[in-house]
């Protein structure tokens, strides 16, 4: 029987690896929430920027309640603020408020369908909730990027659980061609491919 152990943990570990870090320890809150979004902040002082900076400082200090308050204040003024919406989703994900996090990442993709970080996190959260068809659909756009081996890997996991080993094998083989051999998920990927080749 195919083993799919480890896939829910992807919701915390995989973000670090998505950025190219091959360590296996879960990222700190600042890395999870801000690495993809804060780098997009432009160095100009506006009321929105001030609220975003305050929310960032709050969350880095572990004061998620105040971070959420400031992000919601910003979004009340600008409901389509992509970075604030993504940060709010990241905080909700860290607080295990998965449904709210999913809603935020979906909103980010409504604002900017090409946001890869929001798409990746949305797919991971859907996978962790066993929303397998939704996860496959979410990851599909990322599969157009051959270098995005983690989306191929996690989409393959979802397809295995949907009992579609043929489709899963294709994606896992693509992931194996790109994933570094010292990557934390590489042993699991090779194990899954070995089992697929053995039983299918």
C-alpha cells in the first residue's frame, strides 16, 4: 500500500523549501507569513504602509490579535490590498484557522491570479483538509512551471489519494527531475515512485 505520510506537514515545512531552503525544521512565523509578501513592500511612507509595518511588527512579536486588527483596518480602507490579504491568510494559517486562511488566499488570487505564493499555500491548506479535488485544481496553474517541483509533488500526493496512480506518477516523476537530492522531501518522493513502479 502506498504511504502518504508527511503530506499535512507540508503546510508548514514546504513554504521554506518553496524558497529554496533545504532544511527540514518548520519555518518561524516571520518566514511563513512575511517572506513572500513583505519583500513586495515599496519603501514609501503612506497610511497603508504604516498599518502594514505595524501589523508586521505585531506578528513578529507574536501579537497576532493586534496584527489582525491592523490588517483589517488597512483592508477596510483598501479591500483589494494584495499584501495585507496574504498576510492575514498567513496569520490565520499559523493560528490553525484554516477556513479563514483559505478564504484569504482565494481572495488574493481573485486580486492577482498570478500570485504563486498564495496559490501554493491555498493548495497546501486544501490538501491538509483533504479537499483533494480542490487542491489538484489549485495546483494546476503552477504545473505550467516545470521548476515548481513542490507543486508537482503535492499535486501528485493529492492524485494518489484520489486513486489516480497514473496521473500521480507523471507529476512525481517531473518533481523528481527537479527536486534536489538533499531536499527533505526527496526520500519520500523516491519511496512513492518505487511503490508506484512496484504495484502499478
